[in-house]
C-alpha cells in the first residue's frame, strides 16, 4: 500500500500558503472543524494527512498538530511546507509510527478508512489514542452516492485505492461498537461536487472555482445532495 500511495503523491508539491475557509476542495472539512474544534490548547492527530493541507491550516490557527501518513513522498512535502510557512512549532509530520507515544484531544481522519483493510482495527486504535472526552472526526465515501449507484464511480474507486464505501448507519455501528458515542452525523456532497472529483476532465475546472463561484456551486451542490442523496459521510464521535 505504501508503494501505491508514494506513486499517488509523486507529483505532490510543497505548499506556500494556507487554504482559505471557502476553498472549494476543503470548505466542507473546514466548516466541520470550525464548528467542532474551538479550544486552541489541544493536541490533534491528523491520521492520513496526505499533502498536509488541513494540518497546516490548523497549525496556522495555533493548534498542536501531528500529521501522519504511510507515504514518504507526502511526508517529505509536508515537512517542506511546514518550514516554508514557519509552522514547525505547531505542526509535526511523520510516517505512521509503529507505536504512538502520546494521546490526543482530537483525531481527524478524512477519506482514509475506505482505504484500510481492517477498518475496525483502525477505529479501535483511534479510541485508544484519544483522551477521555476526546473527539473523533472522520469522513468517508457513501454507498448512497448517485454516481456510484449508477456504476460511474468504479474506475475512480479503483484508481485511488478504495476498498469499500459505507452506509451511514452501518458506519455508526462500527464506531459505536469500538467504544464511541456518536454526537453528529452529516450526509454531504451532492452529485455536482462529486462529479468534479470523479471525472478527470471535469476536475480540471476545480482550480477555477473560487470566491462567489465557489459559494454558488456549493449551494447548488447542497441542494443536489438533499434531492438525490449524499456522496460523503461525516461522523463526529466522542470517547466517554
């Protein structure tokens, strides 16, 4: 798996600035984080941090963040980005360690568990790594995605290494059986936004979706999610 994701991140580049709150790619995640994380004096684990965009965003806001990934290519670029933006005092990046040496107040895990063979083992690891009253925030693709139900997401799923998609109730059960209490479930991402990420031809236009255009497309996408079904699931859970 690490070889696959090193290839995936082969063209990942260093970042020179923090993404804005209404960045089209990350705005859903950022909205959730702004609502769920308020206390600055906490330790955050970003499991499967990828290029480090969200870790760096939180680091800029003075959260203490530990970003981990299985791709050395990705981690190398993350560390370069952290130095460029002078965030080394707030953000540390590393390959996933064999053993974690501390516990965390918040664990974020976005679009990762669908890649993991033993997803239940991973959720149980998160439970062990969280402090009492700690919070888990994760997202993952939904089986209810309209384009997936039409059979149009198979090539994308194979290309990015998805092993499965989730139905939100069954995902809730997995998390609850691992010792968590579910505090919120969000069914998000409509067919408009999903198509931009599924199809490379459409994906070329994402970089042009900024400012008011991002707001407008997001509005229509939210409507499409309500009408036709969600493509992504967010779960917020707490260790009691």
